[in-house]
């Protein structure tokens, strides 16, 4: 039975990789004919690198299958979320890729019609050169799809791999009070909620628009949605058992990263756990160092380079955490630690 589950997950994941890779080709292939307007991101033509990435993708999908077969998370994680919405997004994605390319070509990093209001200054920018940064309904609508196109359908399995490291290291077999920070549109939320016994689950993000979409799409459950900056969490001391984030830290200036760790430590109960999933860092996989160099230029990530050199372990220990461990899979890295 285990083998059948593993194969079913592998087949489902590979088909998603195929679809998103074709979409990537389509978006930037089409744009070749429009090369006056469009500057596709730098894609390494290095065949050895492509082979290495390809092998990494297959290995990730295989491990995802083993995780389901081992009961780390349930089979529902592979269910496509919204096939109709996916198709409807395609023309919008193409239109947006033209706008993104224009911004990339002109190096426009603060291209907003108005706002955003009430957010820290470092966030008022077009991360990934994306339209409206994190601050519009349209940006929220396209965000997850754009991420999967960029990662060839591996973002979802890379996100949920954090569950494995959380469960491996700590016994989490009682109902938990969970806080997800920078949850965005809730790409990871349903998978995490299905994988733990949940007493309460607070979904938070600084973007009202992203949070609104998360609220609309996440299935009914013990969820509360709270707009919050990760460096100033509006929760009392010791109020959660698990606090985690996915793909937040590489977007923050170093001093803010440290503040977020301190805030997380504060809101965790003694014995509580922090989980972080983010990009790999320099030399985690030396063959991928070149990708870490081109990514922040192509996708306007001003704090990314510093992130790739950041000693997160020391920062976690400095914030008071113990039992720090880290691991990485394909393009993602994971840290898990405990508040003593
Ligand atoms: C790359 S997205 C990741 C979203 C989601 N976790 C995912 O896996 O798709 C980064 C998210 O962090 C949020 N964000 C950025 N800085 C933040 C901060 N200081 N506090 C809270 N959220 C923040 C953005 O609004 C955005 O939703």
C-alpha cells in the first residue's frame, strides 16, 4: 500500500511540475517575440545545473510521497486547489509578466499608484518586480501561481517538508495553539492544519489583501485571521505552542530578522517550537550558488544576498532558543528550535 501511495504522490507532483514548467516556457517563450518589451529572467543555460535541478526535483517529489505514505501529512495535500481559477489566471499572468518585465528592464522598485499604508518602509517595494508588491487584490490572486511557475511546481512540497522536520524533532501529539506568520494567501496553511492536532490556528500577515484571500480560500476550521507585522506581534507572551513562517526571512533586513526571532520567542510558551522554511543559503548546495546570485537581481530581492550569508543558528540562540537544527531540500532550508 505504501508503494502505491508513494507512486500516486510522485505522479501527481510530476504532472504539476510538467504543467508549471510548460507555463514558464509559454510565458517567456511567447515573450521572446515581444523582446522589445520583455526581458525574461536570467535562466542558466548550464546543462549540468539543469540536470542537477531536475534530479533534485524528482528526489523532492519522491520524498513528498514517502512523507504521505509515512503519515507525516495526509494524501489530501496533493489535491489541486482550484483548477478553474488556475486556467482563468493564465491570461492575467501573461499580462502581468509584461508589466514585471518592464519594471525589471527599467529597474522600477517602487512602482505604486498609491499606498501601501501602514506598513514598514522596507516593505513598500515591488518584491519580485511584481505589480503592487504585496498590496493589492490582483497581486494576491496571482501570487501563488507565479511562485509555482517560478519553482516549476515544487513550492508546495518544499513548504510542507517543514512539517516533517517539526515532527521529527519534537513530540507534537497534543492539540496545539499555532501561529503562522507571513502566511500570505495561505499557501501552506491547509497542509499544516491537516497535519497537526489543532486547538487554535492564527493566520497572520502584514498584507490585508493577501490575508483576505487566505480567509476566502482556506477550508472551514479553527482559524483566526490577524493582520500583523512579524516584528511587532499583537499577542501576549507565551500564547502559542508552535510559531512558523514560510519564505519570510529572505525578504527582511537583517535587523528585522532578529526582531522577528525575538518576538517569536516572546509569544511562544515555554517548551514551544519555532519552525522556519526559507531559501537555501550560500554553500548549502555549492552547485546552486549561481542560482542564489541571479535570483535577487531578476526578482528584486534587496535583502536576499545578506540572507544567504546570515548565521541563523547564532541568531536563534541569541534570541534564547535551544535545540536548533537545520536541513535543506532542493531550494529550501529549514530551521527548527525550542524555547526552553
Ligand atoms: C514570499 S511571501 C510568502 C507567503 C507565504 N508564506 C507563502 O509561503 O507563500 C512573503 C509574505 O510575507 C509577508 N510579509 C513581509 N514582511 C512581513 C512582515 N514584516 N510581517 C508580516 N508579514 C510580512 C508578505 O506580505 C507576504 O505575504
